[in-house]
C-alpha cells in the first residue's frame, strides 16, 4: 500500500465537470493498492494518517493532528503509484492491484478512516478524475506499508 498525503487548504475532485468530492482544510490522499495488501496494513495506515502531527500549534510548530484542526480527507484511488519505470519509457503497472481487489480494499480503507472519526470525501474508483488542490505549505508525505 502506498499513500501520498498532501496537506491542503482546499481540494476537490471532478468527473465530467461534476464535483463529486470536496474538502477544506485537511489532507488530499492519493491511494495505491497492491494485490498483497491486508486489513492490518489498512489499519496501520489509518492510524499513521489520523495521528500525523503536521498542523501548526500556537507556537508555529508542527504539533497538531487532523482532529485538532477539524480537518477532512479527500481520498483518491491512484493505481499509478505502483508504476514501474525501471525499463524503457512506458510505465508498467503490474504491481498494482487489479480493480476487483483494489476497489474493496479502497472502500475499506475509507470506511476505516471514517470509523476513526474523520470526514472523508472520495472520487469514484476507476473514473477519469480531475483533481484540484490548494497546497497548504510544504507538507507532502509518502507512506508505504
């Protein structure tokens, strides 16, 4: 499982011009899944994301977690996080989970985030999505489990 977390002031996802998910302050997550991913990995990832302290406190230190700032999550499925570019110029995606495996894992991941008390918006799995974001500082983190 690979997740790219971007701290944002605003993020939205559109499909065919329609906004299907939108948040204000929080995280934009790009979520890539592999065939061998398990619920234990999902649990680990949720714990790490929900408890990450990358929002400033009253002293300007990165010391606050998502819940401390009433943050939200926009979660986007992103199989291209498993692109293999070692050979040639065309990426290979054989390490990414097939849709029949990835879609249920992605749904469970988002449900686990919600169960942790986070408001979660999503795009649509497998759709051609246009993602827009307003970056909130230099906070981009890659998680891999």
